[in-house]
C-alpha cells in the first residue's frame, strides 16, 4: 500500500471538523460515563486526553480516540465484579483497571505485537458487538423511562427486572427519552444536521420544566484532574484485575485497529499498528492516573470525523481544545442535560450495531455463521465479561482448528512450463520421475507437525522407485522445537529407506535454524533451494544423498 503524506498544515476543513465533532463527543462522553457507572467527569477527562494524545502522536488522519460504549460496558462489568455497588470503591477499581490496561498497551507496543487484534476473528467481533449493543441498550432503558437502575448484565435477568419494574415508569421521563430518540433517528435523514446537539440543546432549554416534573438531570461535574497513584488491588484481586486489563486491551485495540485500518485502506494511507499501541498506551495510562475512562479509536467518532471533512490529525487537536473550552465556558449547561436525553444518545449510537446486514456475508459465503451466532449468544447469556472471554476463546479455537488440520499437497510440473502446482487441482501436472514434491498448506507448529509428517510418510509409502523427496516450506516462516523433532524423525525414516530429502523455499531465519539443528540429510546443500525448480534442477542427474543416481 503506497504511503500518502499526512497533511499537517492548518486548514479550514480541519478547524470545522474539529468544532463539529467536539459538539458530538462531549455528550457521548458523559453518557458513556453512565454506562461505566462512573461520574460524568470520567468520560470528559478521557475525551480530552484521548484527543490530545492521539492528535499529537497518532498515525491515522481520521481516528478519534475517546471513551467507547464497548469499553465502558466492560469496565462497568469489571468494577461491579470487583467492588460491588459501592460508588467510591468502583471509582478506585476503575482507575486501577484503566491504568493496568494502559500498561498492557505499552508492553504490547514495545514488544511490537501490532497484530494482537487478530486474536479476535471478525465474525466473533461483530457477533460480540451485536450482543453488547443489545445489553447496553437494555441497561439504558431505566434512564430512558425513569424506573430503578438495573444491576448485572445477564440479558434474561435484565428483561425479568424490566418487566417487574415496568409499573414504576415515569411518564414525563419516558416521553422525554422517546422524543429524543425520534429526533435522533429523524436527523439521520438530513445531511449534516447534528442530531445529538439538537436534542441536547432542546433538553437544556426545557431542563427547568423537566426537572420540576421529576426528570433527573446530569448534575454537577467536577473536572479537577488530580494526579494520584491508584489503589493497588488486594492479594486476591491481582489475577482478576490483570485479566480485566487484558480484556480492555483486546476489545479496545480490536475496535481501534478496525477503525484505523478501515479508513486507511479507504484513503490509501499507511498504518503503523505498533506506534498506535504506544499512543493508546500513553493515553490510557494518563486516563488511569487522572481518574478517566479507557479510550480507543471508536468507529462512530472516526466516521463522524471523516464525514465532517477532516484532512489531518489537526482536527482531533482542534476537537480537544474545543472540548476544553466547552467545559470551561458551558459546563453549567452540560450539567443540565436530562439523563433521558443521554440515554437516548447512547441507544441511538449503539443501534448502528444492530443491523443484521453485518452478518449477510457469512450467510452468503456459508462460512463462520455459527461462530458469529455463538458470539452473540455468549454475550446475551453469560454477560459482558464472560461473553468477551468466550468470544476470544472462540477465535483462538477457530485459529488452532484451522492450523492444526493436517493438509499436504503433492506438487507436479505443468506441461510446457516451470510452474509447480497441486496435482489434485491440476490433472495435467506431472510429477518428476523418482521425485516426490510435498508442500504443507499451513505453517508447521506443535499442533500439526506430527500429523503433516504422517501424511508425508503415507505419500512416500504409496510410491515405488522413489529416490528424492522435496519439501517446500514457504508457508513456515519459523519452526518450533516440535516441528524440528518431527522433521528430524521424518528425515531419519527417509534415510533408512534410502530416500534423500531436500527442502525448498525456506525463509532466511528458518534456513539458519535448520543449519544450527543439523538434522539428518539436511546439509547446507540440501537447504540451498530458493525454489522448487532449483531443487528439481539440482537433483536431476545428480547423486542423491544416499549415493544413488536420482
């Protein structure tokens, strides 16, 4: 992918985009604080830190780093599990988890593990996001309708509690929330009309009348950013805290990398995942120290930034400065936003994840349909945290299942050409006389090495007059000890049969490893084959490793 230089000069498009998205992000930040069970200032502090940090050192022109609904839900479940319903204890635990999550980002960034998000397969991530959006919306219904808060995140229990408390709905609060929802969905049809700003402005204007009729408002926001060390977990909480921090890392980075890479591909921009890991790590560490929420590059904010006309990271910096000015000049108005309006904004934001069209490709391709469905059911039936862990487990099992399946191709030469292809797919391909060319379809590693070598033995025993075996290992950038031992056993077995062994298409690191291992028959000459054609040409008419003519 060719690199496109990132524009850094000040231009009107970035200024206007920064101003526009700041107005959208501040109410979302306050609303996401409610999802996490934290005071409103936690989301605003995180928004400011995320915008400034990524605007200064990030790589994407469009990414907007702020608190996200998914990380807020994971944090809410984690603090509830470790601290119960005690408000101050949950704030202390949240501070620790966000700091630990930031440290995890820094460690993975310094270790150059930019492909970490690939641990969560896309069908699993989409299924998890779909189920998570349902849970988030259900938990916002009490704020939308004014009945008691719900505890926990198991959908069957949430629905049961909603039904049992339906008689406590506050009519004015419910009317306010539903009207805000209708306006938000209606504004989607009018280009460049900021629905969130409209419903917030109307809510603030009517806040005096609404408050007098029992509609709760956001309330005081304390924005004193006091730098303080977090409360360290007790002895029995270290392990779950580390697990929750890792969960925050995975869900935030999977979401962030998806947004960053998606818009980079769209605009032919370069990506630097390891650098983004470090930037997100610094932002989350600062959020942890300043009692903010976890931050990542959410899709909704990033897409809104692009739609607003942003051309560089300057738009994010402008948004950060605008957020600061808003909380300095308009804080008292922000405190008067009705909670029902914020709940409507959250439900509207996550409603984009309810679209069944995201699963259409898997139904059409007839691939990973069950995987996506299981991810949805895991969140709905097991809760946010357990659902996330199960979803990640699905991804890892799927990866191991694919890699562990032993698949071995027999190669032959196409007529009138030098290309070697799978003889099972190309019936006109011919195997060189006295030679057997084998190519594992997956990288060799501990889970499949023995099975692949067993298939190779089976192919050897099916042929008579065999003199040489050529093993093409272009799919194996590295070999673990199990693979080396299996390859050594296979080479010794071939030697006992009087059959030579050559290896082709080795990566440099793998070739160096095999030279150090000094496996039977695999001398430097047997490893110096940069292609299958080289190996075949070198063996044609040359003495085999067993002293016989090939």
